[in-house]
C-alpha cells in the first residue's frame, strides 16, 4: 500500500512556519483530491492545506497548536487500497501473492506519475497532480503555469483552466522563464542577553502574547537586525487635495457606491513616485539586488485585536483612482473581517502605513522584509504657513502632513531616499482641484 506524506506547503514570501489551528479530517477518514485536511495559521493569514491524493488518513504527526516548519510532513495518507487493508487479512494464503502484485503495481504507477509531473516546488501556488501531469505532457513550463489564471478555490488552476490554456496556447503571449531568486539570508541571530528580572505587584496580571503577536514581534526584530534603517522626513501641503475631496466625495459616493478616502489618493501617488524612482522597488538576496518588475503596494491595516496585516495591491501603477479606491476599500474591509486569501498578502514590493489614522503626526516604521523601504503617512492638520504670492509673503492656514520614509541604507542611499519623498511631495502639491475622478 502506498503511503503519501502530506507536507506543509509554502505559504508566501518569508513565511517559514505555521501553527496547526484545526484538523478538519480525523484518522480513519476518507480523503478526496483537494479536500482540506488541516487548517493552519501564520502571522499573516489563516489558510487550509488540501490533499493532492485520494486515500485514507492513517496518521497525524502534529497536534493542534503545534508550530510546523514549511516542508515538514504533517500527516500520512494511505492511497490505493488503504480502506481495503483495514478490513482484514486475506482468508486464503494463496491469495497473498496476487495482493502483493497488485500493491507493487500501484507503487510503480505512483512512481511513474511522480516522475512524469512538473516540479512546482519553487512555486507558492498549489497544483493538483492532474494539473501537473497535463503540464508535463504538454511541455508547459513552470513560468507558463504561474501565468494561468485559476478559477478554482483560492485561485487554484483546475483541469479545465489548463486545458483551455493548451487549446488557446498559440494565441497566448510568450512567457519567458525567469530564474527564481534565492530569499535573502537572515542576519546571524544575536545571542540573547538575560533579561532583567521583573517584579510583579499584587495588582499585576500576566497575559501570554497571542500566536500572531509573537510572530510579528519576531519579524520586527529580524527586520531591524537585517536592514540598516535610516529615515527621512518631509512636510507636504495637501490643501488642494482636501478641498478637492470635499468637493467630489458626495458625487463619488453616489456614482460608485462607496466612500472616497485620502488613502487611495496617496497610494496612487506612491505608485507614480516608484515609477520615477524604480531603484526603490528592489529586494536584497545575499550579495545580489533583485529589481522587481511589478509595483505591488502593501497597505498596512490594523485588525480589531490590535495586530497588523498587510494586504497587497498588485500592479498598483496600472490602476485609475477609481480602481485604486475599490481595491483599497475591498482589501481593508476583508482584512478586518479576516477574509483575505493567502495570495492577497504576498508579493509586496513596497509598503505604506497610515500612522495618521491614530492621530500621530509622524512615525519611524520598520521595513517589511524582504522590501527595502516603507512610507508612513502622518495626520493631516491645519497649520499656520508662509504662503508665497506675487504680491509678497503672508501667513495663511494650510492643510499639512508629515511623511516619514524608512529605507535600508545597505542599498538605498540618502539621496535616493530623500529624492523619493521629494517627488511624492511634488505630485501631491500639484494636485488639480478642478479635475474629475
């Protein structure tokens, strides 16, 4: 009888481990292909681990709340005859050779199937054995497979998806295989120094950190140890933007059915700034620099429990203001409802966080690895300001905000870091109050 090892799959960039939150299947239960076997959680999102085979779950290797490394075997599934084996031994000794031959045949078929399927170990997406087998037969590369839009659960590529791609392959744009970049090695772990003993008073209460809180804390410390953080600050006059939004927000709500906030305006300006300064849209991999081909903006969103999650707006530079607004509102709402999909928090190349939402005028955010920069938007405030006119200077009341830019000084120098937010300032301050949306 063949035994299939169910392993914890890759769940995104920089995710190395996950916590078992619930076993959907119990030992002895029958499993079909794509059935969810176990639910897991990372510091970024909750996810499900499906089965790639049909069979019976015979062994669970980790209990609930256990922390498992990516690639570790978490369960054993008995395939091709697993159920029959539990019914008892053959009644006649002469029946055994036939049973052994049948099992050996099954194992050989399984080996052949594995040998003739495409290797998707470098991909973050799940592909069923059938899809991988079709890809191998049709000579579809991993790069082509990644480009196919999936219609299955959580964007998975189904049999009909890949067959449709094969049928129309001649009309598809050519996909060039790109070398997969090796993730940047983390800096050596600094030996922990014994912490100062804490004295507890009678009214003190000890509360254990949540799983997500622990992981976020670890990632923050790792980021500080990995990147040489430097900050630049700039003050931006957003009076025209405030006036324009106040003028069009009611009409926007009536036409589009949702509110227009400042966030999508700023996110669109960030995307435009990155296009002018592409060297900020990079990652570090060992001694190499990876220039990202797409502008994928991470948008830090606070959760009701006080933790943080960063959904990603893919190809942000290609969105209109209306498109950006819909993306921002949709991702923010589903983030708060814990309904984000794994691929919606992966692939970010630059992150924006709105510290002004809590009243802060500025902040010094920690870089979201493996990115090299992060922008913090401060609160918009009415400020006395020197206004220059042809008739002379005078003091006026203007709407202003302070923007903080944290960047990795290993690869981003002060000139680039400072010029980046200067361009961002110029884009916002040149806003046309008479434009449409």
